[in-house]
């Protein structure tokens, strides 16, 4: 059985530009916009964003409380006011498909991302946003692996190093010692 391709980082500026040009009066566009904006501001895993309930949001604090599905850890993440203003507080879920009366599917998000990045030679998925955000945190923190680890809510730095592909990057950089 072939190994599945790992999602790769994407250029978040391309995604931001796309989101800035969406007509979010359209429900499908609004759901995609909400998903991407929340992902880019929190670094949450896709499943946690898509399962985010309105009742878990504290409007007065601009935060959401999430129990991560993968780790079962409870975290509190900031929700930007511009995002908060677009959430329908009368729904059960933050990202809701009215047509099918269900949360938006991961497949729907992935299809839209693949269309946006169709000209890129990368394996794009919803997880690409999380990886890209982690890289930004890592770079802007002066390559502080602890900050990246905390952002990703990983339990140890080894997980973060592996997740971000830093082992491969470091190993490849050692070849320059032989120049």
C-alpha cells in the first residue's frame, strides 16, 4: 500500500488574497472564509475547527474553548473580532452547511484549497494551513522550537521538530559543512 502524501506548507498570502476577494454573502464562501480565517489565526487542526460549536465561544472575551479531538487536551484560542462578526450565533456549529443541515465537510474545504493552489507543485490540504502557521510562528520567534511547540499544542519538541520537517532541513544543511 503506497504511503499517503503529506500535506505541504502553502503561501498564506495567496490564500489571504483569495479570501479578501470572496463574496461572503454567499453561504459556501462564508463557510470557507470562516474555516480559513480561524485556521490561520489559531493553527487548530481541521477536525477541531469543523467541530467548533457556537456554545464554546466566549463573545465577551473573543475566545473559543476547544477539546482537541486528537489529543483530548483543552485549549483556549483567540477568535478575532472580524471573524466573530461573521459567526451566526444562532447556529449549533460555527461552520454550518444549511443545505444539508450538517457541519461543513473536510472534503469540501480540501477541494476549495486544491482549486486555489492548483498551479502550485505542492500537496495541498486543509492541514497545509496549520503547517504554514507553525512555520511562521517558528520563523518569527527567532526559530524558537518551544514557541512552535506551544502554538501547535504538542507535548514535546521532538514531535514539533518532526512535524515541521526540521530534522530533514537540519540534516540537509550539514552537507554544507563539506564544502
